[in-house]
């Protein structure tokens, strides 16, 4: 899954593609060429400390991109949003997947997913983006995430949502130790019976472990994280550097399949 942020303030590539549809389209096509199986488009930053934007503004950012890409690319588009109206309009425009960082906790989002019969990514986040990194605490991070997933899966299935993907939410209300534990014990989430998505790309925990490297210099750390995740059961990795990560995962898959 290639990350495409149409925002002015995302932690890694904020502003690079903001308000420049042609540049966004070009980057999406590059990701597809490099082997992206899904392109994830977001119109609101969910980095720690970020401010929310209106539905109208989020739609203004993402709809022109989605409308162009569904005509020019065969790669499916996911909409990275927690707002039901944004998800609905994106799906009507041709997006195929909902990627909800709030884990379908809004009943209206559950209704949208059921209505369109689309795959959904249920992500775990402790708190809200603006405050989620303020002293996050868990009794057992894996067990707490697993219990959250069980509850949300039950709600989604009761509403008629059948295609579910689970994302433990690296960096979303998690300390460095929490993130490392998730990657190390990821296989414990596979027994829930749904594909796992992991999104460690360029995250701050990689910077913490590599001497404070900025987001643009965290490729090697990202590769190490996505390969570890794949070896421990991840089916989808959400990354900025599609080509490099895809090549690394080819080796991981060769090892897994030997």
C-alpha cells in the first residue's frame, strides 16, 4: 500500500503534493510502476498533534485526485479518513477501500462500509491524533489491541461488513516500547483470522532508534520494520517508499515460502 498524502502538514511528505493534482497523479503512477497493490489517499494529517480539517476541505483535497486516478490507473484506491461523509463520497468517486484510523468506532462509518460492501481497515488508536502521544498506557499492548479488534469485528460483522483488515496502529498512541512490542508479537494477532496491515513507514520510533534521523532519512529503518512485520504475519505494509520496500519484501517472501 503506497501512501499519498494530499495535505499541507503530514509528518513525512506534508505539502509535497498539496494543491497540485498533476503532481499527485504523477506520484501515484510512480507508485503503481514500482509495484504498489493499493494506493492510500488521505486529505487530513493524523500525525501526533495534528488539527482536524472540515469535511468540505478534506473532500476538496481528495475527490479530484480519486476521480482522475480511477480513470488512469488500475490499482485500487483506498480512502484514508475517519469521516463517514468523506468515505461515502470517495467510494462514489471510485475508491474501493475505507482505511479508518478510528477503527469504525463511528456507527455511521459502519453503515457506509456495509452499504458499499467494501473492504475496511480497522486501525487501533489510543486517544485522538492531537493528544495520542501524551503518556499512552496499556496493561498489555497486544492483548488490549486484540480486545479492541474483537469488539470492532463483532460490530462490523453484525452490520454486514465482511472484508476486514486489521491495523494495530504503529505510532498511534504508542511509545517506542509499544511499537517494538507490536512488531515483535504481531503473530499473536493473526489468530483473529483477518489480514494484518502494518504502517511503520518513516515513523518517529525509527528516528528515535537511529540517532534522531529526520523522516526523509528513515528508509533503512522502515525496510527493517516492514520485513520484520512480514515475517511475523503482516499481509499488507503501508509505505512511502514503494519500490525499495517491495524489493525487500520479495526477499522476505522467498524466505517464508522456502
